[in-house]
C-alpha cells in the first residue's frame, strides 16, 4: 500500500459501472463510436470493469506515469494531458496537499486545489466532453465543477455484501482494496446542467437543490462556542459502528471527557440562552432522513446497518443550534 499511496493511486474494486445512472450516461456519451481515454490507468482496472459490465465500446487509450499492466502508455498526464478525446472514464490520483507536504511527496505547484484528484479532474474536464470519475464521496460537498455535473453516485456495498464481508473481517472496503475511504462516481456532461441528481447506488435520493432545501441556514443569532470545557450542551458528532448515533446531549453525559481545542468528534458547546436538547435532536434526525446524510461527511468504515459512518461538521451543528433561537 505504501507505494500506491506515495503516488496517490488506489486500484478500484467492485463494479460501479453496472449501475443504471452510469449506463444512462454511457448511452449519451456514445462510447460505441468514441474512443475512451483513461489518463490514470493504474493496473487497467477500469477497462476490465467496463468489460465485466458487458458494455460495448470503440476502443481505449490508456496512460499512466507508472503503468501497472500491458497496453498502457507511460506518460505524466498531470503535466502532459492527452488531447483530442471526447470521453474520459477514470480513477484519478488522490493525494491531499498537506499530506504530500508532510511526507515530502511531489505535488503540482501551479494549482490552488487542496487535493490532487481535484487538479486531475480539472484537467479531464478541460480536455474531454464526457467525464466519469471515481473520486472521494466528500466531493459532492465541495461545490466544485457543478456547472457540468449531471449525476453523483455514492457507492455503498449492498447490505448482503457488507454482512458477508463482516463475517470475514472487522473492516469493510467498499471500493478499494487498500483503503476504506468512502467513494463516489461523478458523471459530467459537455454542456451546463441545471442541477445534480444524487444517487446511492441505484437509489435516486433527489437533486442537490432539493436536498439542500432541508438544511438550516446559519444566522448567527446567538453566541455559540465550541470546545468549551464548561459548556452547557454536549455533542457526539460522529456515528458509532452500529447505527446513526450522532446526537446532542446534556454535558454531564460526557462525564470527564477531555475537551480538546482541535477536537471534532465529541465536544461541549457553550450556547447563550435556553438549550432544548430534544428539539435539537428531532431537528437533526429530520435533516438526516430528508437529506440521506449527503451533507454529513462520510467517515471511513461502514456501520453494522450497511451505511457509512457520518460526521457532523461544526457549520451544520451551529446552524441547527442557531435555528432554535
């Protein structure tokens, strides 16, 4: 894994290319008549997955800085992206800038993006009309490249598959053999889109605009301070491994839990005015149900019920508390 991580590569496992949203996208992209490019081909996993999905296509052009299989042209596509292709299906390299800096790894100098996959995706979109990319699930909350994004699929193992895997191992890998990071499949069109349809596998969750409708809008009506040891409101901001367990609670439930300045999972909050914990939890539950957790950060590892563990960020937590004023 260390070598793969060093060059920002993870090989895909599972087959998201059998899902109906992708099949619809493929038909529009007309891959039977257009050559498909995979600029970050790795071990040629994506072409193999397309084959196993029994999809007909014209041909592939495959590139990678470190080819992992025969038929892949050696090229640094981050600095020399291939031209003249309409369709791109790829798993771009993932590597956060801060991680690269910490570990002394090379990172593109001419970009403001905080992760290499965003830089790579930008290159794909600037050079290809149709782009399908396996990228971190957190992308859907980044507000990037929405003008051409038509569909975003959160890729989650089916419950039966998850249970089978759990019997073999304590950790569940959903899309990658070497990482538990939650992943998604982003589908882009040549032209501007009016909205983004969000899916969980084949289940349509709604459009991005429809889901955002259920989010509270922060108003800063009351003073709210996080990570306060003497706070009057407790927050468990991350799910356990069994079920959706994020909740507000009386601070005494946290006992002597040490509140850390940079803590993000369990904390105490100081809120001016009366705090109605039951009301806050009811609101949180409704938001999670109506938005299908799209706006909560997926945490690596699946819960026992087959869904990703989620984390509530401070911005949304603040908006929920503030709305109660």
